[in-house]
């Protein structure tokens, strides 16, 4: 019995062994195949996990692409979600993060001109969103009247702006001045259009203003207001560091020059003065602005202007560009001669524009008295009618550096004007000729344009080629 049981056990063991031995032989082979498959998987796995297409781009490159996607320099507020950069933030969270972390995209903001009424209320939230999320400095332009809520939002982040151009009322401007002294650390330029007139107003008595402590404020423009007296707070601005000034508000001229006397660093200046404002004596001392190279004087109003009163204090040794605009059809050449002689400046550009369009005519003696003091003149533009005798004097060397002349002429002086053009074309090689001659003549049919073309076709090869030396239309030649 025991022998039979032992034989049965041995038989079963042998039978199992016959099945296990082939498996033991196959296991090493399977291990080898598994290792090979794992190696192949490890090789292919990075290609599965790495994103393809635009998602593979680094964030910095995507940011540069987003910058070039803008159709204009400034980002418009309220946002248009169908145009960049706003629409890009709707693609995915990564793109939205890249948008906010690219300061160049948000460096210029502009409030949309005449936005729909329902969108006006979204402007403060849009400004707050941009300023809160973006990390760079911002330039903001608001051509529409800035609402109180929008202004409050802007003034909540005064250190984030480098340029502000705002249309506000006088009270809002005072709100800017009343901020803490260290509010505008990065403000370089401020342009304010005050949309209300205040001939009689009690001005706040400030001992200091937020703009007074703005360390890098160099450009200031104020327009639109009308004051019977100079607001005292204007004297508290940091005029000594200003390099650009645009002054188009109505205040007494004596106040304007009181401010100019502080502008030792001024480079470019534009002043608008109306004759209705009381004209008071400014004094006998000179106002020296050593580095001013561009000055624009706009004189308007129905009253009589005392040009000597306005120009007598100024001494501008570096003046290169002088533009004078008047509505009185009168040009005081003696006042301009005194200014140029007193300043000892080498003027290169002179514009004398009468906006009344009455066609005032220069006298030859007055014209020559003025032009002989500026032999360095290169560009002369005037709406006044220059007599033909002055054209002859220029041809004889009155203005040896002149290469651009835009003026009014009388039909009888037309040929003298053409003689002057021909003189300059003959004196200058055609390859280097860069003259610009432009005349307002009023009557065009009687002057014989065909004669002009025949005359200059042989003088200037450039004119014969493209006709650009003389511009012809119904009122100008």
C-alpha cells in the first residue's frame, strides 16, 4: 500500500515537472523581451509628454509674439475682447499669465474716444485690472472727459504712470495736486486739458503740491482754462527741471513770464496768450533761458497786442526754431529784430503765420530789416505776401543758407519767385538739390502753369523726372 502511494506521488511530481521546466526556460527570455520593451518605451516617452506646436514655445518668445500682434501702439480701454491683446487672454490660463507678465503690452493705455454709454462704467475696472496685473510703468491718454470714478482709480496708483494726458475739470486737477508729496515718483510728462473756464474762483492755498516733489517731471502741458489771475499753485510746480512746456491757458502775461523766469532747463516752449487778458508791465530785467531751442508764440484775441511788452524780457541764445502765430494781420518786425539781436542766436527756422487769412503784405524794407539779422536762416515759412523785390534780394545773397521757402506771393511777383527758384536750382547740383519752394498765390489760371513746366524741365533733371520740385494744385504752386 505504501509502495503504491509512493509511486503515485512520484508520477504526479514528474508530470508537474514536465510542465514547470519549459516555463522556467521561457522566463529568462521573457525578462529579456520585457527589458527591451521598457528601453523602447523610455526612449519614446519624452516625445509623448512634450507639448507640440505653439505650446512648446517659451513664455518669453510668446510674449514677444503677443507684442507684435497689437494693431496699434496703445491698448484701448474699455477693452474690446475681439481684438488683441484682450482676445489673447481668452485662449488659456497660460496665455493669460504671459499677457500680464509682459509689461511692454500694457505700457500705453488710451481711453476710447466717445465710448458707448454702457461701457463708460467699465473704464475704472479695466484700468484697475491692467495696473494691478501688469508689472511695468504705464502711459495713459484720456481724450474724453475723465469721470470721477476713473480719476479715483488712476490716482490710486500714481507711482505706476510715466505719462498722463487727462481731460478734467479744475476740481479734478486740484485733486491731483493734493496727493502726498511722494506720489509721482516716475511721472515724466503731464498733459492737462481743463474743460471749464474759471474767471472768478477762490484758488486753494497750497503750501506744497504732489507735482512739486515729482523728481523726473520734465514735460508739462496745460490747456483750456481761463483765469483772471494766476492760480498760486502753478508757481509751486518744479519749473527748474522742466524741458518742455506747452502753455495754452488764459492768464496775465506777467504770470507767464514769472514762470518762464524759473525754467532754466527749458528746451521746447509753446505759449498761447490772448489780448483780452489784462497786460501789465513785466519789468526791465531779462529772462535768460540758455538752452531753449524751439519757441512757439500764439497771440490771439480781439484786443491790441503790445509785442514789445511780450518779447522784450526774453533772451534766448540757443534759439533755433521760432514760430509766431497771430490773428491781427500785423507782424512787428522791430520786436522780432530786437529779440534776435538781444539773444545773439543763430536762427535756422522761422515761421510767421497770420491765421486771420487776410493776405497781409510785407513791406520790402520791413522784410529785409528782419531777414538781414538772420543770415543763418535755412527754412522760412510765412502766410504773409512777400514782395518781388525781396525775392531778388534773396537771390543776391540775403539768405545764403536758405533751402526751404513757403510764402505768399502776389500774382505780379510770380516771375520773381520763379527766378529765385531757378537761381537755387542752378547753384546746387541736381544730385544734391533738396530745396522746397511752395507759394500760396490764390489765382492759378492766369499764371501759365505750362510755362513753369517748360522753364524748369531744362533746369532741374529731377523736376523733369518726377515733377516734385514744384507742387501744383488749384491754389498753390
